[in-house]
C-alpha cells in the first residue's frame, strides 16, 4: 500500500492520502468503513475517564497485560 502522510505548516501529521485503487480494495474488505465514526459515545468517554482516575489514584494496581495473558493461557491449556 502506498500511503502518503500529509503534514501541516508546522510539520505535524494532519492526514493520510490513500490512492483510489487502494481505497477500493479497503472498501471491498471492510464494506462499512465509510460509516464508521471516530466519535465515541459519552458513556464510553465517562467510563474511560473513571478508569483513568482510578489508575491515577492507585498506580501500583496496574499490572502488565502479559501477566493476564499468561494466566489465561494456563487455564486454557489445563
């Protein structure tokens, strides 16, 4: 895929150009892609905010995700 990253006058990424042929292939693979919204519902934003606040209050409770994956694999492989 030959994408081009577009930059603003400050050099920050501001968009991506996808050639029409590539876009057609993407739409074939993901027919609903043009209907996907980047906005998330307010209830999800509130949930994320509360979880981030809980992490900020108790950072020692945050564990690497690999530990969870390892524990799940042990239970599955029994």
